[in-house]
C-alpha cells in the first residue's frame, strides 16, 4: 500500500521539550508549596510514566502520600500554563530535519498528523512558537493526551489519529522518540521510525523500522517512501 500520511509524536520527536516540562513541573510544585524538585536523573525515571497528571500521582505514591484528583488537576493546569509561557518565549526549536520533512511531505501530497500524550494547549504553544502557525493548520489531524482513555504505550492515541485520518495503519508511518511511544505506534499496527531524544537515548527500540539520530537524513520524501516500501 502507498504511503499516505506521517504521524508524529510531539515531546522529544518534534522538539526537545522535556526540559521545559520539567522546569514547569518544578516551578508549579514550588508555587503549590510542595517541597518536591525533579532533577534530570529523577525525571528520566519519572518519564517512564506517561502523562503529567499520572506522573505526579506516581511520584506522590512513591513518597507514600497521595494528592487528591482535584489538586492534581489544579497543579497540572498551573504547570500547563507555565509550560506554554516558557515555550512561547522561544527557548525551544524543532529538532533537525522536522521543518523540512513536514514541508516536503505537504508538498508531496502526504497528510500530516500528531499523536501525543501531552495536551492540546501544549501542542498549540509548541507549533505556534516553532512553526509560526496554528497547529490545526499545519497538521490535518491532532490526537492528544486526555482524548483517550489509555495513554502510551497503549495504542489508543495512534488509533484515534488513524480514525480521524480515515486511513489504514498500513498506509501511514509513525515517528517517535521513546520506547513507550514505539510500543503505542506498533500496537496500532504502524511502521515506526525512532529518533531517540535526550531522555530516551538509553532505551532499546526493538521493532522500529529505523533508529536515527534525527530526521535531517530523511527529509527527501523519495527516501522515506523507499524505506516505507521496503518495510
Ligand atoms: C510525553 C509525555 C507527556 C509530557 C508532559 O508526551 O509523556 O506527559 O512528558 O506533558 P509525547 P503533559 O507522547 O508527546 O512524547 O504534562 O501535558 O502530560
Ligand atoms: Mg515523545
């Protein structure tokens, strides 16, 4: 089947955003009077739990404490607002090759989608800051965070993107940075290219169609289609 669409993960794939997430989490903990501070080393482990609210809940449990759902939602809303402010200040760029790949895919008639664990406001902030436009104008389909019952590594968010695209998995190619993301995409039946990011460089990506440092080597659609056809 011909390649018809590219489906991108966001955090770690489109851009190295997790350090901004980590800063926003830590500033929110301070604002809430929590004596929590997530170091880089802490966060590498914490990231195995996908979803910011789930991550907060898991951390509280590791301290034998629990924060009520209302407080977790309130804390996460503050974090999301802070994340958007930091991203909109322009501190993060797209990873190498992403802008060219998106432009070339569009110029070659491929459709574009996002399938991410983060929430829609974070996607909008990142695309506005790095691509200068509305995320809904750059991508045909956006499937994000709380729109699905089970987050990555469950396949739900990629299945939602496929449903909204109206395409079979066999005509699409996924791009991810993490093992949780790879498992999610493969669970949805998608061939997946992995570009490990700062926080996932130590992970194994069995089953990936390719594992690349970044996507600058794959900006030519002909090369992408050849790799896809050989899968
Ligand atoms: C990575 C995640 C997200 C972010 C934080 O998402 O697991 O939880 O770390 O964002 P992706 P939220 O699937 O794009 O790699 O706090 O909004 O969850
Ligand atoms: Mg990711």
